[in-house]
């Protein structure tokens, strides 16, 4: 028993997010909790360093490209917003409380999968990141994106709907199996892998819908609508299972409750509802946009073509 207790403490020591024994009830209690203000171990330093490196590389690349080309303001705003959200959900209050409250954890994952991933794909930030690196490294990084490279062939393969949809659903369900979810709660290394796989699966999932360079989407608009509808069903089923579970599925029992949440079952129920309603509303937003795009195409095709 002593060995197990010692092992558990060592595992937990890798968690970089803060913890508090006092309940949080106000917005200020929430918004002023940032991980970089509470770094206590190497894991926290590594996490913050990686994020600073990502954001710094983007800013350098943005400055260089602004001088060389006319970047659209909307594109710059989209990428900057997405990167701020990355910082907010991985180093800010969202991550600080994610290991204490299930519904906060759900907000974190939904933000990564349904907001950050599609916004980054749509705005295509890769040129900024490539130009943000030193010249010798820039040539190495840009080479796989040109010609008929292995990377382009791989992206073409895994972004086919039958693969991208399967990867997305498998990753979503895998990380909600209690054993693996609890492992991510207890060990920050596993938690990092969890976030990377969620982000990867989301990028792969949204690719056939958005179709950025260097691999364009082969799907017609109506097929994209069907594709999104297919993804919504298993996501809603998982959310319903979590929402109506009568007992806690995940190991939050040792953490404090915040914002007057009465129990861990209630916390879990709120998390399921967030995944079910706001999560599906975001998918619905994409469906509405695709529907109007499809209607516009149909209207254009229905118009008689004038002979020259």
C-alpha cells in the first residue's frame, strides 16, 4: 500500500495545473488562475516553453510575411484568435480547473476540437510558422509540402472521409473510457498525449470539410453535409451516456467542487450537457453554413446559361 501511495504521489507531481482547496464562486476567482503563475515543476516549465515557442514563431513569421505580401486582415485575426484560445485553454483558467471539474475539462476539449482546429485549418497558418523559423530550417520544413511528397500523399490518404471520420470517432471514444481518462487526469504526460491526439483527430476530421492547401477536399457540398451529420450522431450518443450516468465515471472524487456544484454526478451531468448541446450547436452552425452554400450552388446551376 505504501508503494502504491508513493507511486500515485509521484505521478501526480507531474501535473502542472494548480489546485485549490477553496471553492471558486466568482468570475474573478476563475479568470485570474493561470498555470504560469503557479508553476511548481519541470512539466509546467516545458508546457509554457512550448506554447511561447509556438506563439513566438507565429509572430515572427507574421511580421516577415506582412512585409513581403498582402495578408488579409481576417486571416490574421482568425489565426491570432485561435492561438490565444490555445494559450487560454492550455495555460489559462480552463486548464487550471480542468483537472478538478469535469465540465471545465469538457469545455477545454470542445474548444480544441470544434473551434481551434477548424479555425486554424480555414485560415491556414502554416506559411506564418514556416517563415517564423530560421532560413536553414525553413527550407527543411517547407520541402515536404511541395511536389508529390510523402507528407502530401499521407495527408491525402488519411483525410479521405472513411478514414478521417473513423479516426475522429475512435479517438473521441477512446479518451472517454474511464481508465484512459483517469490516466490523463493523474499524469500530465498522458494529458499532453490526450490533447495532441484530440487536436490531430480534429484536424483530420475537419480537413474534408474545409480542404486547405496542400490537399484540397474532394467532397461536394451535399456530401460535406452528410459527413458532418454522421459525426454528430456518435458524439451525441456519448454525451447522452455521460449526462444520464447515475454514478461518477471519472476520478474527480478527491478534488474540490466549485461554483456551487452539489456533487460530482452533477458536475459530470453538466459536462455531458455541454458536450451535447453547445457542442452540437457548433456542428449545427457548420451545417447551416454548408446548407446555404449548397442552396447557392443549386440556384446557380438552375439559372439558364446565356449563349454568347
